[in-house]
C-alpha cells in the first residue's frame, strides 16, 4: 500500500503531529496508512517487532498474560502515542501482547527506519523519550490502582481514559473484554457497569457504551485518572512541532 499523503497530512496521530516539519517530512516517505481492525494482534510476546504503529482513532491494549490464561492491561495506546516503544530503547521484542480493542487505522513505519531517526537525536528523540516517561507513569499508577482501588473506581478511570484517547463519548466494548483488561471477573464488571448505568452516568447496551455524565464519572473515578492525564499533558501537550499545511 502506498503512502496516502492526504490522509497523513496533517497527522491524525498526536505524536507525529508534534514533530517539527523537517523531522516529519523525513519520515513521510516511509509511512504507510494501515487498517487496525478490532481484535488484531499487533505483536505477541517474544516476537521480533518489525514495525512501529502510530494509531489514529484505534485503541490498542498492551496486555500481560499469565500461564493460566488470565490477562491484565499494562497500558493503553491511541492517537496520543505509539506501539512498539521497546525498539527505541534497544530491544526488538517484548514480554507483552499488543491487541486492538477498538478498530480504526494507523500509520505504520519500519522499526529500523524509526530507530535510525531516533538515533539522530533532536526533536524526535526528545519527544519519544517524553512519551516513554508518560507511559512509565501510566504503568506505575496503574499497578497501584489495580491493587488499591475498587472495580467501580477502576472501571470509571478506564472509561475516562478511553473516551479521552478516542475523543468520543460513544464506543463499542464488551464486558468480557473490559474484564480481561482490568484483570477481574466478568461478574465484577457487570456489577460495576450496572451501578454506573443505574446512576445515569453511562448507558450500556449490546456492547455499546455511552458516557452520559462525564462530571460524575470523574468523581466516581479514583485519583489515578487525573495523575496520568496531567502527566501526559505536562510531557506532551506543549510540544512545539507544527507540520500542518
């Protein structure tokens, strides 16, 4: 598939959009717009990471799996970030699975190309290292959240994060998938979702979730949501790049 310049300019991905025009234009010939459908596995644990993905309006879960088949989400990537971050940190494999949970599309770049550009230093390297720091905060806060907060608080945090990343209050997610991502039983998600629904905070029907009252959802969430959101904003929102036409 050839590069679709009309699709990629201005970039739908915020990391790419934050790059100075000169850095972006060096990457542009190597970019490929690809579909990222629901349930697609981007990579598996131990597999070589040959391509980096910058999602547009897809949501991709970084998932840790146990021998008994249980899973828990270690991170969430959408238009704010990239999938395959270990490549720029010196590795070409990881112990996690990257799984599309909300389908759309993204920009694909060969891992070796991005690694070469990263090693040049400058704006791209600085931006991606700040993104790594933001992800580190999300991972650490998520570990504390999973240990210390109720399922209802964690569900509220997770829904807020998804709606922020998608920039939409309406999306498709099954309870089974949410349970896998939160590392809890489906029955626990059912009870928590029912509580939020009965309170008029969300509506949930046939896998479609709609946020009805964001303010109360934020009050229901634990403090972890705001900590992670503030750190992403501090590290990434003020990037100087502007490669729009």
